[in-house]
């Protein structure tokens, strides 16, 4: 009897901590993304709209190379370091340290050399047959500068994942903030010096943006060198005092592969839509009547300008998995399928409740948002690209969460198959959709590919655990009613002629802040009338308001 009482009393606390943990993870990454957005507008103005496409090319391929170098392996190293440290097997912990440094540095070096050799043909393929030799040379230069980062960032990851495995999380967090700060500051400072002081072409701002990635990683690496030197002593002393034999190197390497390979493949396949867009867009867009210059401008809007803005709601896709994994893992280990299904349903509900209105704000307010960050040049085209990109924002917010849930639920083989199917769908649909729809087809093919992944993932979870999604569908309907009410606020502003997209940065920002705030307030108010927050947070309206009051300093004085 007492056990039952304890369980029933603890359930709301567990639910609350599950939601709070996932939202906290998302909030931290949101702050990091917000810091990253600081460079978007000034870099675009320094480099010019025609040159931002080179940044999107460079950064996309850099991310792909980084996934090959380190995706999955840092996770595996951290997990194994934690595992053997828990067993007090510090000789194996030191072996993992050597393996981490050697593997990361070795893979980085191999990819650096390979990338140098393929830089020229890759640039020609990416820019298309109509590209000028000057544009090809610029992209080749961008690739060559990125080689420095491809070598340095995986090396940095080897230290991060080792100390993360030993639960030294403060240096892990601090180094990320330090790296981001140095990157943004050096990017803008060096770019401004080249463009405004030395009066060089705007493309040098792009070169400096690429170089800043290496510079930031180098500063973070120096920090870790010092931290490692000051703290590795206790690990070595524990290893010297160890009497039991360490694990064999062959066994440890096989464990690294078993842990890391599925995540690495999943990460690489997860970038497949950007790979297809960057590789084939220019070749196809000129076939449907666009000039080379128009195609590069639109690709820059898709892969750089809009991509940075839709990254805001997609923070949920990055933050939520780190919050849900321990809860789902615990429920799975206890074989508590009822609790596991509750976690899955609540995760989908919360992402819908927060993610969909954020995405729709980008769609409804595309013109003033685009103008605020990138100016009024080609404003109608840029706003249209952003509106279409919100389809990718919505689908791309849910698809990584679905795959993360499947990974956690030990369905890794199916995840890899579904990601491969998604890649094939994107590749097959891309060409006819661009042919019949133009650049809109490139965006829509990505959104549909993500929808395929979402459908397959949710169906697999249903087949495995008997998961029902009827409540989620009902909540989705309520969310859309709230979105319509929110859009009503924006429509009233438009009918009154209050736009601001062409009124200057300050006026535009103030009007946009007012419209957005009122719209979100209406969204939240209607959602309370439909009892959405009450269901998600497992509290009545009075309880939610009490929690809000307790968090606000004005009510605690």
C-alpha cells in the first residue's frame, strides 16, 4: 500500500522534471543560437548578398566533414570513459584518452588532405557548368581555409569528450561559450578590418568568417590544454595505484565502433538534404530559366539567410533529445511501457506547442524579419524564400526528435534504414520538383523528405510499443486554432497599415516586437482557454500562475 502511495505521489514530480529537463536543455542551446545570430546581419552587409552563398557552401561542407570526423565518436568516447571510470579502471580510461586523441587527429588529417585534393572539382560541381572561373576560385579558397578547422575541431572534440566522460561539465560548457564568443567577435572584427579599413572586396569578409572557425577552435583548444595539464594528474595517479588489468585495446576499439558508428552514420545522413541542395541546385536551377547570378542569390537565401532564421525553432530538435534520453532510457530499463508511452506523447505535445507557433511567426512575419536581418534589397524574394523555408522548419524540428527517440529505444538499425530512405526520397524528388516548381521545389522536397522520416519513425514506435497518437492529433488541432488566433493579430496590424519592414531598423524592430509579443500573448491566452498548458504541465491554471509568480523577482520582494 505504501509503495503505491509513493508511486502515485511521485508521478507528477517525474512528469514535471521530464518537461523541465528537456526545456532547460533547449533553453541553453537557444542562448547559444541567439549569440550566433549576432553575426548574421553584419556579415551579410559586409560581404554583400552575392557573396553569402559562398559562406553557405563552405559551412555546409564543413559540417559534413565534421560529421565524418567526429559525429558519434565523441558520444562513444564520453560514454566509455564514464563506464570505465565507474569501474575504477583508470588504465583503460587513459587508453581511451590516447585513442581519442589519435583517432580524432588522424581522421582530421586524412580528411584535410582529401579535401585539398577535391576542392577544385567539388567547387565546379557545386557552382554548376555556367559558373565563372572567378566564382570557382573564391569557393576553392573558402574550402582551403576550412581545412584548418577540419583538422582543429576534431582534435578539440577529443579533449571535450574525455573530460565530459569524467563528468567535468563546467569546462565543457565554458569552452563552448568561449569558442562561440571568439568566433563571432573575430569574424566581425577581421571582416570589418578587411572590408572597411583595407577596402578589400566583400568576399574577404567570408574568408575571415571561415578563418574565425579555426581561430575559435584554437583558443578553446588552448584552454583545454591548460585544463588537461592541471587536472590529468589525479587520473594518472589512480591508474598507477590500480591493481586489476585494464581492458584490451582491441575490445575498447570495437566498443568505440559499436557505440559511435550508428550515430555517425545517422548524423551524416541527417545532412543529406543540404548535401543535395548544395551539390545539384545550381546545375538544375539554370535549366529552368534562371541565370547563374540569380541562382546563386536564391541558394544563398535558402542555405544561409533563411537557414539561420529557421534554426531558432529547430533549437527544440537539438535540445529536447538531450533532455528526454535519460527519462526514456530509465523507463525502458524498468520495462515501464506505460510511462515510456507517456513520455513519447508529452515530448511530441510540447514540441508542437512551442515549435509550431515559432515557425508560423517566421512565416506570417517573414517580410519584417527578413528586412531586420538582411535589409530591404530583394526583400520580396527573400521574404518568399523564408516563408517557404518554414515548411522545412516545422518538419525539420520534429524529424530529429523522432530519430533520437528511436535511437534511445534501441531501434538504431531501423533509424539508419529510414534515414537512407529519406536521403533517397530527397534525391529522387529534388530534380522533378525543381523542374516543375523552380527553387520552391528544392525547399519543398526537403520538407517532404522530413515528413517521410517522421511518418516512418512514428509508425515504427507504434508497431514496437503500441503507441497511440490520437491525443497528439487532438492537441495539434488545438495548436492550429491558437495559431489562427495569433495570426488574427498580425492581420489587424496589416489592415491598419502598420508594417515597418521598409521603415528602418529601429522602427522595424519596435513594430516587430510589438506585433510578435501581442501575437504570442493571444496564442497563449487561447491555448489556456483550450486547456493546452494545463494538460502539458499537469497543473491547473492557478497552479501555473503560482509557478510563474514564484519565478518573477517582482513578486518575491
